C-alpha cells in the first residue's frame, strides 16, 4: 500500500502571515491588517510581549467566559469590517474577509487550507475526465470550491448556512469565475439522496466541523457520524477516476483515525497521503491546525 504520512504548511504567501502564537492566542496578518484571536492549541508562551501584540493589533477577538468560540471583535486601530486578500499560487483566488458577519472568531478563511487548495487545483488539472464533477461538503466560504472551479471542474458547493453560501458566491465572482452550483442543505441528507439517485462525482471534499447543525436543525457530531458519511461518499465517488480530500479539526483526532476511516470505506486507495496541517510563526513555532487524508487516481 502506497501511503505517506506528512506535515504540511503553506509556502510564502504575501497576503497572509502568522506573526506569533502563545498564551492560547494567535497573531495574524491578513493583507494590511493584523488580528489577534483565541487559539486553544497555542498552550506555550508568546515570543513577543503583550504590549507588542497590542501595538501591532488592529482588532482583537474578546471571547465570552463560557464559550471560547463566541464573543466580539474590539478594534484598536481603524480598519474596514470587510476586505479581501489574494491567493495567487496558480489559482488566482480573491477571498473576502469579514469581522462583523458573525459573533464567532472566524473571519471567512482558514489559511492552513492553502495547501489543500493547491492539491485540489493541481489534481484536477491532471484529471483524464473533461470538466470533472466535484462535490464540496461543509464548504463554508468556498475557497476550495473556487480552486476546483478554477481548474475547470463542475462544482457543487454545499453548506447548511445560507449566509456563507452567499459569501462563497462573492468569492467566486471576485475571482473571475462563474457557474458553481450552490446548495443550502444538510450534508448527510444530500449525499444519501445522491446515492439513491445513482449520481456520482470524480472528486469529493469534506471539511466537517466537530459539531454543527443543518438548515432544519439536524445535529452533526463528528465522532458519531463521519464513518457513516464516508461510507455513503464511497457510493457516489467514481470508482475509477477519482480523488477525495478529508479535513478534520478535532483536538482528539490523529491522522491515523482518518486513515482507518478511509480504508474502512474505500479499501486500499491510490496515492494516499495523511498527516497534520500547521502554520509556522515568525519564531518558528509550529501551530497544528487539524489532520487530513487525501488520495487520487489521477
């Protein structure tokens, strides 16, 4: 079985930098603006003094006492609530960021995923199928969908939140692309319908949260439902010309769990790779940001 275990981090990216980490926080530059926000993995000390963080920061996310994900953005320096950054490694993506869209610390972008945008684009460029069909589940604001569309794929983008699907459409249009199919639906219900209909895809991208809700309140718990989801994905993924990318951000998960799940549903798969995604700050501290598994027949 040809399988590689790796740790991956994006290369040099002019519009993004992880400046410092520590004290359960991270300090990041997105284009011209620097944000500080909670990061539960950063259990070590900061390299820069708190006063230096405050001096650099345009906006800081202050979390609620009982919920580290929820809170409010506090601005220290003048900056817009909406702005865009570019990712120009082949794909030419333009991605909108927003401080005020939700009461959560997320701003519309997970920078560590840039290595997977590259993988999606490069893999699809090698596809023997013209205009391969790609399904992006739990697709959030759609950077992976836009990368797939930039490579010529017919993309179905699914998320349970209409607001972020609208955000994704903006990212597509600002990247000079069109014709992504938008779905506001529960991911499990959708793929089960696709299986019953006999529909198939050459590519499936999954980036499920640890916990979530569908548009009608359907409950999602990663540990309880990811195995069933992957079994259903195996029914709708092309058995010959195919790729699959699975991301999981859970403090309790290793990439070996991802590997066991994939092999249980798909058997031995070609060109398999799994491991950790991370970002490295200026002081060479590595911040782990989830595990992945990916394979491709292309």
